[in-house]
């Protein structure tokens, strides 16, 4: 291919050309408009950055080729006959192209999100280094604020939410017997929007005035007044949100319209249920954070008055709109994990999931109740006082469906034949840690307790118990569980167990003591603290460093096992769900023959029980044939 | 990933994934558009929440002293937009019954009516006499009408695609999703305008 052809065709060459062009365009646009209106100065760095932050990612997406097919289609031109040209990955290079294969996109998602998880983790290490002793160690307070803000934003928007989308992307079409997602090209676009958001957030460190330093909540009017770095968050979140909505829409349509024959809703694996309900939350709630960030953007860029109380604006409004997304977002970060745990526990305890229907109904109850609790984040905000008690009650109510799930998992384990594999260890660790986080959550629902510990380390402890001990443990469980399916190779079990025990012990040593210093009144989001907290903080920092190093074990295990681990069998866990009935990794289009579903997904230990049957087991597909 | 390619070597002529099982009577594309509209409604919901806080919770006068909203002109504009809902419906019905001229004229008329709406809206902004930065009421006025205007623009883009394709001879009695789905979106944009018009201009 000639160089000109490379520049014309979709790919990195065109993307690397279109991005600088869009920067030049943004500059010209801003300077041109300012000249037209006669504003001074003509060259406004903040305005140019704002326009460029929107234009450059879009130009990249066009350049890399996310829109090519749609452009041809829209113009009524013949689309390329091989509209799935990007299907499958033959070499590692194919993972760096726009690819419409859900399995490739799933791995793209997981690897990308782990890159940002690693960056976010390093930021956490810096935070703990600064907090190892009272006084200032090596960062000034503003930089410190930037560190924890970018840490939280990356972990939430670039790791937990999208890594679940990645796992689901890989597993869900396989689980429901579909060849791909409903909208493969939209799926590719959703993936490629994600790194845009992440790069933007990390790049905010290079903005004049430092990274955005308003926490991941970016409360107005603080966020409308801080330096330029904030703009990177405000716009970055829009890309992450758009990516999230597009994926959720795709999951919903895929699950509703593409299930295998015989797979009724109550024969779906609980991971599919979990992602179905999560996707409902995403589609309904995510536009609210988009709205809140639009208002911040308008106030900053266009001088509007949404959060300027002198001109009729309302600052509490930001928190209402923000939390109307961000509380459901807590469940967006948890429900897919619930699904993973149901799969792992039932396969490793060799028992049907206890109360399958109640597990599904409790997910639905969480979706509904999740929209009614947002103001429990605002007990000390100065909002209308009458709103407090209803929010306390609904918050306590939401513990009921969550409790149903915990008890159902325990009942699933009851008298099961428990195999303590790495995914199972993480699942059991999850149940204990998440229960602790849930209990501190119910404590926080109680208004007087919340007022006492608001903005202390108790909150930090709670959020890490539910998001690390909860969500991230389920992510580890899920990755170890489906690693053989995704890569066709087995991970090192011994390293996996070491990773679990090190994380489990040092997770608790890191975040457990935070409850104590929190109740004693150590404020969060401050670079310094009183001398009385010095001992505990030294303990926390040392534990955090060991905890951080335990993650290196995981990385080492994943990378070396992916390169040259032993070949994995099609069904190493002897699980019943469909993804285990095909080869590891699965064939290009998942199933040579779409299976028919004849029973529930978890009938372990029930003689003769089968989930799906393959009508015509061809000789080639012997490994993917029917079950025993 | 080698195993993935080997399994399908015998299918050299076969492009794209095999047909999935259809587990719902609803078409995937139609369902996708409906879900997208739900999330669009929620985006408008966030803007209406801001409107509610500014107008009801803060309780300053609406419209603010400096705001003179051209209710009658916007009313005419509303009528233009609503009539475009009728023309896109006609275009779709024509497509279904094989009336190619009806399809083309219907799509063209819808596009022109939509473009007229947008032009009148922009003209209103130019002549309205208060900037978005003057107060919170002005901010939410511009934001809500602007958000709607952006959606009209997206709808128009889809309509231009459909019109281009119609004139190039695409769409048949059986295959007309390219008209139907932009049509669903266009109806949504119309209905949303009625809500915006009522809350911002009328009450």
C-alpha cells in the first residue's frame, strides 16, 4: 500500500493526520469567532483547549475508522461487501484496529481498563506515600487534590464501569447463544470512545494549574471556578458516558432479541440478568451526569449562570442531578459483579444457585430502588430537610434485595462440594468484604451517623470496601474464571492463590483502620492530618504498598500465562452455561450450530440435567458437542 | 486466537456472522432507537430538573424582566414542526405501499420543514435581545431550546441520509427501516418540542 493510500484508509496513519488537523481547526475556529466578535485577546488558550478537547477525540474516531461504514451507508454508496472485515484477531496488531468482533472488543476493553487501573493504582500509591506521615512529604496540597481526583475518576469511569462492560462483551453473546452483539459497529465505537476519556483525564496533569482537583464528584460552583484542568474532566466524562450508554443499549438489544431458542428470561444465566438490569440503569441514569457536566461546561465556557446564585442559579441543583446518576452508578459498578459471583459460586460449589428467581427479582428491585436514594449523599449539603428521612428509609430498604443475594449465595454454598480455586477464593472474599461494606453503608444511611462521619475516612473505608472488596474482587474472580475461555490457556493457580491471600489480608489492613480514624474525625481529601492519626496512617501506608505489590503478581500471572500457559480445556470448570460448551477460545462466530436451551443454567448435581443441546454435532465441533 | 480461524476455514465464501436466532418480535434496530430515545428523554429530564430548580425552587420571576419571549412566532414554529411529523409519516406509508414519488416528496418536505424550524429558531436567538449569560433564567432558556435545536439538527442529518438514499433508489416495500427509524426519532423530537414550548414559552 502506498503512503497516500494509508492516509486515506481507516487506521492509525489517518488518525495521526486527523488529530493535528482538528487541533488546527479548533484554533482557527476560536480565533476566527473571536475576531468576528472583536473580543480581546484573540488567542484564548482556555477556549481553544475546550473546543480541541471535543474536536480532537472525534477526529481520532473518524481517523481510526469508527464511522467509515456509516458514511458509506448514509451517502447511499455501496458498503464494502465484507462488512465484518474486522472480525477476529489473527495477530496482536488486530487489537489496535477498529474491530467489530465482540470477543476482540471484550479483550480490548479489559486490557485498556487495566492500563488505567494500573495508572489509578500508582496514583493511590502516591497518595499513601504523601499520607505516610503527618506534614507535607513531597506534594503540595493542590497536587494532592489532583492525585485523589484523578485516582477516583479513573477507577470509576475508566476501570470498574467499563471493565464490566468488557467482560460482559466477551461473555454475554456466548452465554445467550448469539454469534455477536446486536450492533457490532456501535460496539466498536463504544470501545474507542473509552480511551479518549481516559487519556483526557490523565492529560489533565499537564494543564496549567494542574489536574482537576475537585474530586470525582466535581461539585459546582467549585468546578466552575478552578483552573483549566477541570475542563478535561468535564469533557472526558461525556466520552466515557456516551461509551457507557452505547454499550448498555447494545447489551439490552442483544439480550432481548438474540437469545438462543428455548432461552426464556428465567433460563438466562444470572450474569446475563445482571448485565440486563445494569444496562437499564446505564441507559436511564447516565444522561443525568451528562446534563450536570453540560451545565458546568456552559457556566465555564459560555458564562452561563446555572450555579451562580447571585444571578438566580442554584448550587444544590448540581448535587441533585449529579447524584441522580451517581447513586445508580454505584449499582452499575456492583450488579455485574453480582452476576459474576453467581456464576463462580454455583460452578465451584457444584450446586444450583439458591433462589434463582429471587436473585433475578432482587436485581430488578435494586434497579427501581436505586433511583430513590440519591439524596443520602447530601444529608449535610443544606438541601431541603424533609427529603432526609424518606432517603434514609429507601436507603435502608435497598439493603433488603442486597441481603437476599448475600443469603442466597450462602445457601448455595451450604453443603456444596466446594472447590477452592482462585475465582472461588475471590468470590468468597467478595462476600465477606462486601457484607462489611454493606453494613457500613447501612450505618451511613442513618442520618445522625452520616452527619458525624461525613467527609471523614469512614467514607473512604466504606467506598473501598464496596468498590474494591466488592467490585474489584468480583472483577478478579471473573477474569480468573473466564481467562481460560478468553485466551485458550490456563493461568497459574498457585500465583492466583497467592494474589488472593495477599490482596485479602493487605486490603483489610489498608482499609480496615480507616474506619477507626474516620470515626475519630480524620477528614478525607486533605493532604495533611493531626499527629494523633500518625500511627494508623503509617500502618495503612505500609499495607497499601504491599497491597499494591500484590497486584504485580496478578499482572505477571496474566501476562506469562497468556503467552505460554498450558493449553486450557474447553470446559475446565465443568460449568453448564453455553460459553463453556465451545472451544477455548471460541470459534470465530461462537457457535457452528446455535444450541437449543432445554433447562436452567445451574443444574449442577442434578442427574441428567442439561442447559443447552447442540442439534447437529459436526465431527469438527466434537469438543463443542452436547454434554454428558 | 489461532483456533478461532481454523474452525472456519471451510467457510471461505461466508462473510459476516451467521444469522442469530430471533428471540423477540421487535426488530433490533427499532428497539435500539426506542432505548436511545429513553436515554434522550432522561437527558432532557436533567435539563428540565435544572429548569425546575431555577424556576420553582429558587422561585425568581419567569420569564425574567429582560426576557421577552416571542410566544406567537414560536407557536407558528411549533406548527411547522408538528406538520413535519405528518409528512414523515406520509413518506413512510408511501414507502410501504411502493409509492416512490410520495416517499421522495415526503422526505424532502420533512427535511425542508425541519430546516425552516431551525432557521426560525436561530433567527429568534439573534433577535431576542438577551444573552445566555445575563441570568439563570436566560441560561436555561438557551440551554433547553439549544439542546432541542441540537436534536433537530441530528434528526435533520438522519433525514438528509434517508432522503439521499431515497433519491438514489434505495428502500422498497419490504425494506424501509432507513425511513422508519429516523422517523421514530423525528416524532420524538417533535413531541419533545411541544414539552419545551409549553414549559418555556406558554406557562
